[in-house]
C-alpha cells in the first residue's frame, strides 16, 4: 500500500517537472555499479559534453520502501543543464533488503564513478552528495562515513573516496533521526520495521547508528539543507541543522516561517510551478556553484 502511494506521488512529481525540463541532455541508463540486480545507476550530462564535470550523486527518496531514480529524471536534467554530471543510483528497497544495504550501495556508487570517471565524464575531485527524503538520510549518512573514521568503523563500511573529494552535500526534506518522533504513526512504524528488519527498535543498537545528528563531526562537508514548514520531518531537519551549527560546519539553510501560506509540505522543492519550489532550486544551484 505504501509503495502504491509513492508510485502515485512519484508520477505526479514526474509530470510536474516535465514542463520545466530542458532539451539537449543525454542519459546513460542502468550503468552497473555492482553485481546485484539493483546495482545500477543513470548518468546525465549535456549532449556533446566533453571532459569531466563537477558531479552530483543524487539519491532518490521513498521512505526506503519505494521511489525510483526514473521518477526524478527531469530534475536530473535540470541540474545537468547547468553543466554538471548527474549520477542517479538505484538502491535496494525494504523489506527485501534492510539497513544498511542502501548505505553500502551509495558508497559503492561513489567508488564506481571515481574508478570510471573518464568514461562517465565525472570529476572525482569535485563531488557533491545529494538526496531527498530517505535519499537525504542516505546522503547525509554516507557523508558522515566519509568524514568520520570512527563512525565508518562502527558501521563497518569503508569509505570509497577521500573527504576532500566531497565538496558539498545537498539535503532536502530528510529523515535524519527516527528517534525524534515520540509518537510514530502507523506509516512510520511500518517503514522503520521494513527498513530495520526488527519490529521493536528499542534495543536495536545497529539501527540506532542511522541517527545522523548523533554522529556527524566538525569535518562534515559544507551543506545545503531545506524542508517545508508543513513537512512532518521538519523537526529532524532542525535538529540536524542545530547540531551542524554547533560543530561549526558551514550550513546554508532554507527554512520557512511557521505561518507560511500555502503550507509547504514534504518534497516541496520539486514543485517548480510554485515560488518556494523555484527558490529552492535557485538556492541549490547557488550552493553548488560556490562549492564546485
């Protein structure tokens, strides 16, 4: 049922973005980055582009149980039109695959695009990790792994890139710490059960490691963070921002007053027919230009 909801939502986002998509973008589809059936990625760049370009690895959302890279194809075209190489991975969904499988896959993507940088028009020295919703959590967690050897050792995932290769992180409407939800809904409980593989998370120490604010360090890359004022995940965004600010991490934040009307819900940034959606895209592009 949850996947059906995400399919409808994804189709609506795809239709909305289609009217803003530029022409002249090439896509390399389903490039394998591993041996599994889900270990594939798409690469977007301008038609006729030559040589390496600053590279954005964008991880799609879907509450770890749904979503797809194809639903955001027009978003990736918009970013590629600005001169970036955009990498959009598929990752395995819960409950068939549980935590931390997608984290390992996103790390493998970074290693793959660096190994094959020339062929894929990737600049391995100018990488940005990005994501929305569950994808934002994955991007934030992988960035923490890259910049914190202690955290990487605790989770048992070896970084595939150096910290200085990761120039920035873009996080939209993410779920960074499920423990902040004191009264989780049936939807949230179902998603966490699916992703963790455990119905009772109270004693699941391994799954507790996914709480990004508790593990980020002052070495976390410069980051752009946004969420809508009516996003149910907004408290998780503000907690992450407060933690990063306290560590002295360079943080570019786009948040909105509580009384913003109409209210801006989850994944508002993809609604480019709205002023807030256009502002989010403009701010993301400005952040990228500064970082790479």
